[in-house]
C-alpha cells in the first residue's frame, strides 16, 4: 500500500521510484495540483531533470492536470531555477520533477504558485497530497473542457535575465572548473557561462567535469554538501591551475565553491559576499531601506557584513518555503542559507545557485588577489559544519544539554541555540530536530578555533550519551 505521507515532505515531494512514485501516483498529483490551485482553463509550467523517470513523470502529471482542465507548458530538460524563472516571468504556477541531490532511485516534485511563490505543507502541499490520495484511490473524473500540453522554451530569456542582474563587464579572465555531477549543471552552465544559448560567451575558460546528463550519477552523488563529493573538483582545480571551482547539485539550484588551492569556500562566506554586492547594487539604484535575510545557522560574519554595509539583517528559521515567505513579507533584496540556497528578490524571491555563482565570479574577477584570500576575508570565525546524531529520545538529549551548559543563554527558535560571550571570546551552537528522522543536527561557531572544537565535542558527547 502506498502511503503518501511517507514521501510528501515539508517543502516538496521525494520518494522511491516504483514503490512510492508511479505514473498513476503522479497523474493523481497532477489532477490535485490543478484543483487546489484552481488551474482549470489556465496554464502552468512543467520542467524536469535528467533522471530516467523524470520525462515520463512530467507527461503523466500533464495528463492528470489536463483531465481537470489545466494546460501544461512543457519546458523539458531544465534546472529548478529555470522553472522559477518561467513561473515568475509568465506569472503561472509550476512543478519541477527532480529529487535534487538524492540518489538515483529517487524522484520528486517541487511546486510553486504563480510568481514562483513556494508551496509547503502549511501553504497548500497538504491539500494537494490529500486530494491526490483521493484521485489515486477513486480515479480522476475528467472535466468537459480538458486541458492541453504544448512546448515552452525560455532559454535565451533566462540566460539574458541572469546576466542582466550581475555586471560581468569588468571581470578579468578566469579559469573555472565546474563539477556538474552529471546533473542539470551540465545543461545550464554551457548556457549561462558559455555560448550554448547563442549569446556571447563570458570572459571565462570553463573546465567541465561530469557534464554528461546521467541520472544514475556514475561518478559521485550530486550532493556537494557531502565533502567526499567535492574531492574530484578540489583535485581538478589544483591540477588545472584554475582560479575557482564550482559544484552544483542534481537540479542545479545550489552552488558550492572551492578556491584555487582546493579549499572549501563556506556557504556563509558566499552569502556574505553576495549580501554586500546586492546591498551595493540596489543602493546605487536609489534604495535606502534595505533588508537582507540569513538563517540562524549562517556564520555571525554574515549578519556583521550586512550591518556594516548599511542594511538591516533579519534572522530566519531554516527552510525553503519559510525563507521564500520571509523574502516576500520583508521585501528583502537577498537571503542566504548555510545549505547553499541563495534567494534573490529580483528573481521573484526564489533561490538560484547560478545567480550566486555569477556574483562570485564577478567579485573574484574584480578582486586583486586569489579566491583563497577573498574567502579568508569573509571567514574570520571557526565553524563546525552540520553534524548529525541519531537520538532515540530527543527531549532527554536536549535536557542533558541544558544541564551541561548552565552558563549559556538559550533561545528557543528553530531548535535551541546556546550562546555565551566573555571579554575576548564567544561561541554559539544550535541543535535542531530533523522533520523526518530521529536525528539532532548540531552547528557550532566561535571566534577561537580551540573553543569551537571544545564546545562541539562536548555537545556531541552529551547528545550521543
């Protein structure tokens, strides 16, 4: 028996192909999507990644939506941010078939309302799930005027729009290794950074790594958040004497970077760099009241750089739909997450790893120094990264932490954040429960490396005790 609750997550759908996601399930989701978003007689966008099941799933979804009267604009192969672009530009709803960085046996769906507005469990996804369950069980009753499908190609408009948001005219020539991990970065990088869209190539020498689209991920998983998946990129950057390395996840909506020595550039550093650039850009256009978001797990340097640039930093909880909602509510020009999701007001508040990459390329291209020096300037503190622990009794683990750190102030906001400041040192660490697994996620930071290590190790020992 297929249990829809098992694969409908907080912000999207992720499930095993065959046992959870089948053409019949997907067709039911198409009908439900049409009903919940009231799309009868209206158009919406469908895109898909390179996974073996994605194209057929996209067609099944269009069939289900068509039975309920919606008209599908089929983008075909694309990155997730390309569907956001179409949703924003055309002001229509969208669905992207991808399981992002998940292994080859998975697929999934990311939904948006018109204008690339996110859909999560609290903003429509639960209703779509429940309606899909009914259609799967009882069948889909067709409306009198069924919908149709037609092809949609916005490639040139997408590339032109991204390039219009970042000034690359003064960029010195850079050699960049890009690891697409056989995901959609192998499709979008030649379009945006080279001349595959028929537009002029940028002043870049691109060294491609795993650009062949292959949903079986034959070289390594398309999850740059795991350090082992960056090793080929790190080695290639050094081997080719490149200035920069970029890695994209499976649907190319997240971007990670390494410097010319193969060292990791933290997403917090990239968030801080893009924050300052976006603040400067909109201030030059006459804006004065500028807000930038950062989630509570980014480095303290992000908040400091935003404030130093004269903007208002706003701290948010972790989560795709949550940050999209906060982008809209606050009018923030940019939002950065520790997980390498980067949100842009001028991209309809949606996340776009390629746009973040363009900012980094422009910044490095105008910087009189190496990427390692630029990264160091935005990485003054010491962070643990995210460390997961399997915990059978989460409340008990949290209570042990409270007792073990009596000197800390404790904030209950997206988990617990413990913090302490003395005359010359400070630290904070956050522990959050996973939404789907019996896990506690730990992130720690301090202005002293030894103190960060001490706090990190102590917290891990207590959590796992």
